[in-house]
């Protein structure tokens, strides 16, 4: 089984982050599963951190095109699953409408796993704007009654980056923020960006006061494996309704030519 794991982070910005992802994936994925980690194009965020850009709907409407390009490429190259490694699930609906292979995403997978581990979950994120964005996503998934309002912790993208190798200070802040949510009834905790999830996971923290932390990479890869198994047994995504309707191939090709998108290997 081959899984294409699409990140919103640029590879050159934090190479140790991707090295750590690949190392953990080898421990998480079951035998015979190959995970390819793909980054965003260099310079896509300019001088800004990714977390500072993805909170703007217009900016993401542009950058999602890179995700769609890679999704089509992954299918053409024979991958079994396409995974979106971002908690806000960017491009998830569009990708599912395009591909025949299973498509999973960190946010959706983590929230559904959280619902099996506790009555109410909370997303802990950093960067202003993520709280409203995640609360909107939770409502879109129909999980508002299972979630507390998203909480922002006091941390910057640089802080979280430093914590990939030196996590102690960030972990202390994460635990303090988590305990405030636990006091309000949270029974499962989702780190609000994979960057944050990785820092917490690499520190070995999986539980706070008997409340589980939902590991983003574990959730996404295990959901990917499960959906590939579903596909093997003939169970795949619906093609009824608006959100899952797949456009005809010639319509896709004409639109991609018009908008100057790159040709996909295999002619898809």
C-alpha cells in the first residue's frame, strides 16, 4: 500500500520536521505500507509562516490548487490513498470529487477518532484565526455537539518549530492549556495543527490527567489504511449529491488548461 501524505509546510523551511515525520511513519504504518511526504512549493508563503497565511480564505483558495495538482498526480502514479495532513482539511471536498482512490485528512480523521475515545473533544491550536476556522470546520462535519469551542494556546510558529527538537517549554504550555479545557469537560484533545501534534508526540506525551491526546499522524495514517481496506472490499466514496460529484474527464482537462495548471502524468 502506498500513501501520499500532503503537507501544507514547505520542505526547505523545516527539513527536520519532514525527517521526523518519515521516521515516525515507519513506526506507525503497518508492514508493507509506504508513505511519501510531499511539501508545498518553496516560497509559497513568502516571508510568512504557513499558520499566518492559511487563516485567509482567499489565500487558501489559491494554494489549494497545489494540493489538487498533487492529488491528481498521486492517483496517476498509482498511490492507494491520498492524505491531507492539515487539521482544517484544506481541499478535502474538491480532492474527493476528483479521485477514485480513497482520500483522508487529519482534521476529519482525528475528530472521528476522538469521538470514539471520549464524549467531548477540544482542538488546541496556535495562531489567531484558527479558533474560528476550526469551529466552522467542526460544524461542517456535524460534530458541534461533541466538541468544546477551539482554544488558542500562547505559542508562535517559531516556538512550535523549535519544539520539534526541544519540546519542554512548549509541552508545559500545552499541558496548562489542556487542563483548562479538561476542567470545562474535554475528554479528548486534538492538537490543532500537525506541526503542533508532532512536537507533542515527539515529546512522548499521549495523555493528560487521563484524557487522551489524538496524535495527528497516527490518526491520518490509520484512517488511510482503513479506507484502503474498504476500497479493497468494494466500499468506496459516494458519487451522489453535490459534494462528491465527479466532473467528466474532458471537463477537468479543459478547465485545467484554461487555468494554466500543469499536465498530470497519465493524462488525468
